[in-house]
C-alpha cells in the first residue's frame, strides 16, 4: 500500500503576529495602559522574535498615531531585531495607519492595506485649550514662578504669546523632518509622488496609498501570508502577558467590594476621562 506521510506542523512556516492597536503615548499614567508605547510593547516584540523556526513577523496596525518618540522607539526595536535575526517584516493596516501609526507600519519591509484603510498623515500636530478667559470670569488668578524665561511657555491658563508659538513650530519642523527622513529611508524608490504632497500631513484611502507608493499592495493577513508561505503557514499571535500579581490583586478587589483599589479608581476618574478624550480626539481626526 502507498501511505502518505502525515503532515508535521513542526515543519510549517511560522509567522509571529504582533497587533499594534490604539493611540500611541507615553506611559506616565497608570490609566494609559491601553496606549501603545515602548514600555508596553518591548516584551511582546522580544517574544515574537524568539519563536522557533520563525519565518516572518506580521504587524497588524490599527493606530491613528500619537507620540513621535514612542512611535520611533517601537519601530526602531522591531527593525533592530528583524535585522539581527534576518527575519522579514510585513505590516497589515486595518482601519487606520496614520501619523505615528504609519511610522509603525514603515518598520515593515512591505505594507498591505484594505481599500478603505486610512493611510498617511505624515506630519506633526500639537493641540490644546486656552482657559485664561474662563478663570478670569470666575475671579481666579494664575500664579506661575519660574527660573528661566521659557520654562512656562504655552501655559493654557495664560494668554498665548507669538514667540512661544514660533518656538513650538520650530520644534514641530524638526520632528517633521525626522518623520520624513524615516519614511524616505524605509520606502525609498517606491514613493512615486512629490514629497510636498506626501509629507503635507494629508491622508488617503488604502487604494490611493498603493498608487502613491505609501503601501505595497492590498490584502488581508491570512490571504497574503498563505500566498507567500503556503496554505500550512502557522500564524501565532503574540499577546500581552498579565502578571500573576496583577491578576491576584484584581481578584482580591472584586471579592472584597470597595477596597482601596476601587477607591483609587473612583478618585482618579477625572484623569481617566481626560485620557479617554485625548484618545478620542486622535481617532476623530480621521473620521473614526
């Protein structure tokens, strides 16, 4: 009889799947755990590249951007390990890979999008509020004392000064140049439109992004990986590990009712609300 040898999963191509989902921001607050930053992603990135028989890394990006520093740190760590391990990186944009989200996608050797994905926004933005008239109406006096004339620029409770705005714009130009340099280095000759248009902060649909050279093709992660590595490719999600200590603390607070953990959470509700509004504002820039 002619027996077929049973299929061995050990010989299948292995692709680590790293999901980068959410706004990008520093981890200064304990309530910003949902934000992408180097602190929250470093261990996941390391684990992804430690998989046995790793064939490729797939980044699933769904981010409207945020901190340029955290974007650069995450992308830089991915590139460093990809080159060290000699592993190709593929990025798959979902709803949006814009601003810092596009910075993350550019860590990949190839970028794939959906026709309706929002791609681009290669620029720098700063936003805030001015409360000086509000506090004046309520008889509140703002007192700020500094050592250094530029220490308290752009204070939202003081009138805006033209020289402070000019200083901010100079910083934005520097960061914008860094962003443009990175995109140019990663995309190279694939970019086929004028730099003035691509780097204006504008964004496009996935289909248009392919035409402009900001992305390489259209397709979802399953179809692209099966086409590249065969139907038996193994896609292994790299999830965030929850520490045992945090798990135990969570269970304890649930069993004992309103303990110190619940009290802390309630007292910090304004901070959580502000964080949620910040994230909502970042997504809203792209109509999402």
